[in-house]
């Protein structure tokens, strides 16, 4: 999700990062909680309500998306050819073979946590699985490019290389973003680029890396609801998102799932398990 954007302090202090980690892990916990509920026959509105109840009543946090820029729900639920910002609906019933991205953001003590994951609904086809796995690999290629004195162009190039080598397209219209006490702030983190170009990374920066990768062409369109974005050619689209902190020596991922190391994501209904990550 990316609506309002304003500048803020790009460099977070160690004390601020303590608070950022708490919010980030709460967001990640929501996506772990919802995993076993993603199955054929449930509606996206049902999943949204479960996430809202968990954030408000269990985590005692704030669901950041509700009302943000007029968005009407707790999570973005983007199914199949929906690229991002899908609105949960009581009439949208998940079926076997679908894929869904669930994107959640929480606020805890004034700090934002933001992350998203792909989930399989039942058993996916081999081409579908390949798209989701490649998108995950592309995200991690971008993450592994993060270090002091690297550039955002290095990050985008790493993502683009993995996606295009597999024959997919990188969505150009939406990007990652800085995050902290402000939900969407600078810098804008594109998922394409050229090595050595763009903002130079410095320790203390905190932003999301969240590539959207299409099985077909990159072009997207926004629907009349003002939020839902689809692929123009109706091809499948996948997205993963992590919050990444630039450290003195490299990177720290704040929104890891249980068992996730970058080599695999041990997440029910999702992939990839045992996937080797490479930026080559």
C-alpha cells in the first residue's frame, strides 16, 4: 500500500530501532497466525476479520490500514492476477489452486510494522509455484544487496535480474518505501534499477523491499474502487515484502517468519521450503 508519503528522518537511532523491531514482529506474527486459515471455501473478508481481531484484541495494537487514505479494511488481499491493494470481500471465496498475497501493517507505540506474504490455497499448479518461488528469491536477492555504500539501484537490479532471468516482468508502478513513525516515507525503493545508481545506503535506514512480479507483462491497471490493482493482461502476479534495516555491516530483516533464514520460509500454505537464494 502506498498513498500519503512525506519526508522523515531517514536514519533511525538504536533506541528507535528497538521500537521498530517490536512493531515489525507484530506484523509478521499476524501473517503467521492467519496461515492455517487460508484454505478453499473461506472468504477474504473472513481472513480480514481474523487479522483485525488478532491485532486489536491479542496484540493490543492498531490496524494501520483501516481508514488509511480511505482504505476500508485491515489487510490487502490480492488474489491471482491482483497485483496489490486488493480489498477483502464477503463475496470473494477462495478456491483450490488460487494464490493470495496478504499485506498487513500495524502500529505499536507510534511505530509501524509492514509486511506481506504469499499463500497457496490448496494445491497450486507448477507454473504458479514457480512464479511465487521466483518472487521470493527476487526479494531476497534485493535484500542481500543491502549494505552501507550500496545504492538503491543495486537493490533494484538484483531483484530485476532474478525475475527477468525466469521470464517474468517486474511491476514498475509500485515500490517499497521508508517506514518508521510514518507509514510511507522516503526513500522510494524500486524493484528495478542500475548498479551504482540511486540513493546511497547508510546505517540506520529502514525501508521495505516488496517486489511485485508478473507472469506476463508488467502493465497494471487500477480498478474503479480506487484501490485494487490488476495485471492488464490478467496474468498471475506475486509479491513478498520484508522490512529491512541497514546495519553497519549489511542488513537486518525485521519481519522474518518462524524458521525463515532467507534460504527457506517455514510457513504453512506458502513457499518456498529449501529454496536456494541467489542473486546470480
